[in-house]
C-alpha cells in the first residue's frame, strides 16, 4: 500500500494538464454494450476505476484494446467491441469494488433484454441507494426483481416499450441508466427533473454520435426517441471539472499561479464563482483556466446542489481552502448524508471546523501543521493533500488507493508545479 509524503510551504506555479473526466468515462464505457460495432474512447484517464470497468466489460465478452500512447502521456485510448455478449451478469466481487458498475444495468437491459447486477451497496459518504435507477427502468417497461443481493431486470419480449419518469430527487447515475436504456426502446421516452451535470451532456453527445435521438440535451426535461440499433463511434471524453477545481484550490491555498490546461470553464462556473468570491483570480480561455491567488483569502458561505449549483464533489477541497480564509465560512452539504469525513483529519492538522448535521463552520485562518492522516474517500483524500500543501512541516497521507481512483498521477502533476510531494511504499 502506498502513502504520499508532502512538505508544505511551496508556492505552486506552472501548468497542470487536466485529464479526461472520471465521472464521464464511467458512463461512456458501458455505452459500448449498446452496439455490435466498436466504440473508441479518447482522452480516457488512467485510473483504477477505469481499469476496473474495463475488467467488468471483459466479463461480458466485450473485447477491449488500449491503443498506443506513450507511458509518459496522460490519458489513453480504449476501443471496446461488444459484437458478442457472452454474459449479462455483473458479479458481486467486481461491483463491490466499484459502485459505478451499476451503470451497466440500463445498457445491458436495452441490448440483451435482461441484466443481473449485484447491488452496489453504500460507501463512506452515504448508503447510496439505487431506487431511482430501478423506478426509472420500471417506468420504461422493465420488470425488476431483487434477489440474493442482485438486481435482476427483464424487458418484455421485443424490448422495452419506453415511458415517462419524473425524478423526485436529481440523480446523476439514475439519469444515466435511464438514458442508456431508452435509446434502444421501441417508443419515445421522457425524463423530467433529470440531472444536468456536464457528464450527462457528454453521455448524450456520445449516444447521439452512435445514432441515438435525444432532444433538449443539457436540460432537465429530456425526450428520447428509441431507435432499432446504434452504430459504433469514436469520442473524446470531456475534461475533468472536479480534477481542475481541485488543483485550482491547491494553487490558491499556496498563494500560487497555475494554468489548468484543457479545463473547460463552462463545466465549472459554480466552482469558478466560489473561487472568485474567496479572492482567487480566474481567467478563462479556449485552452483552459488560469487560477492565481491575489492577497488574503476571503471567507465564503457555500451550499452544494445539483448542476448548475456547486458540485458536492468540490465541497471537501473548498473546505480545506477556506481553513486559510480570514474569517468564518459556512459550508452546507445537501447531496450526501455523510460527506464530512475529511473534517476530523483536517482538525488533526490544526483546522478549526465544527459540524452540525450537514453544515460545517470553518474558522480561519488556521495555522495548519503537518500530520499523519488517513484518506477515507476520494474527495476527502484530496482535501487532505490541499491542506498539506499549505501546512507547516510534513504530512503523510495513507490509504491513497482512494486517490488513485479519481486523480491520474496526482503526485506527478503536483510536482510539475513545484510541490514537495512523493509517493512511498507504506
Ligand atoms: C455521481 O454519483 C458521481 N459519481 C458522484 O461523484 C457525485 O458526487 C454524484 O453523482 C453527485 O453529483 C459518478 O458519476 C460515478 P446521485 P451518483 O445519484 O450518481 C440519492 C466522486 O467523488 N439517490 O446523483 O451515485 C443519493 O443518495 C463521486 O467522483 C437516491 O436516493 O449520485 C444522493 O443523496 C462521489 N436514489 C443523491 O441522490 C437513487 O437511486 C444524488 O446521488 C440514486 C441516488
């Protein structure tokens, strides 16, 4: 098991290449199940979760080929070919390692007329139910059975008829499963209060490139006209807006000046707005965004919300940054029930944070000092790295497999801009 050792105090400066978006890639990969023709995805991030998904696809008989990119390059190209599917079962031992595996349910059901997927279970940030995934598929005509920890979904003979579903809660994953099921349905389907995250738009763009007919892309009311079959396609994964936001916080907390090459400012308006409120100068251009600290950090009151609101995946990172703001900040987490796992560890580094339910009060500026800390979930781990970059002394972050799920070659990217960080065998 690896650990990261960071010595704080260096001002970050230079350029960080932003990788393809993990949360887009995890919904683009299962789209390959929808066609007998090859689907090639470019700009895929090199992440543990992507490797896990590739392995899961191979279990179904999908062949996958990684095309040549030099080891020193960031990202890679993967071609997936689902000409013959030999199994429609996603087994427990694979799904438990990566809950995004639930995203094979919709496309497998659409392609094969049936799908059996182990229930993903919860994770550190919450129990992560999948009831909305199942209700949406039932609304499209699927028959769902829960048995022995598995979801068994069946389409009527001749395939899903399609239907309408109004989401009581905005759900990214449920919207993705519903979309991937509806594109091959026999009729027209409608989704109301669907998620509008940029990753959903990326999914719709790939599906349309494969021949799907989707109206109102990017809005919360979507209409999908089912088609008989989908073709293959070649598609470039969107840049990772959460990775870009995370490194912007890292630059900001060190008083730095970093270009985030390849970031798309349109995907991260709420994060940019929050950073500007905190006093960070952000410039946007066609090639990326430029984050530059400009004097003292200001406190802010932030509340997470579905897109276009402030991404819950940015809450932990912004909390670390606000530990150094001159004043008291309030952060409200409205999406997940337990997404303050970073608070006890940040407190061990000297942060002054009080939590009350889903609200955190952050007093700043705190004198952060290095410590031995433990990563708990992906974004909490990144918040510890951000705090460590500004802390006095040395911080050791353990269980960094959490980080490797979502940040491609993190220490290399931070070393590019002058951070004193190294990965050691724990
Ligand atoms: C996606 O998770 C992301 N993961 C998460 O990113 C992100 O935090 C989340 O969307 C919100 O933006 C991927 O895309 C792989 P949801 P997802 O369904 O789809 C409740 C990261 O750090 N809900 O939008 O699982 C749920 O409990 C990860 O990269 C139901 O009640 O999130 C939550 O409170 C973490 N029933 C809320 O909806 C359901 O059937 C939003 O969840 C589904 C969800």
